[in-house]
């Protein structure tokens, strides 16, 4: 499974169908790359920015769940 698909699986648990658009936005805006180009080395930065984005919309607990889930992929 690709890193993109693994990240989508984690994000889908908390964001449901919005996970794909969220991953696309976070990856392009903050990592300056396409989601299909994600590597394990990107996970720290992706987890950080994803937690920030999720916290603003859904709260700190869900943001922490997303961050932990993404970091667990390392």
C-alpha cells in the first residue's frame, strides 16, 4: 500500500469522505508536493499540519488522534 493510501486510511477514520480533499490540500499547501509523491520522510510534517487543520475544525482530541495515526505509519 502506498503512503498516500495509508494516510487516507488514517484520515478517513476521523474525517470520513472529506479525507481525500483534506490530504490533497495539506500535501499541496504545506509539503509542496502531490499526495502520490508522499514518502515516509514527509510524515512528521504532514502529521503536524494535519493536526493544526483538524484542530481548527473538529477539536484537539480528534487532531491528536489524526497526528498519532499518521506518525504511527513511520
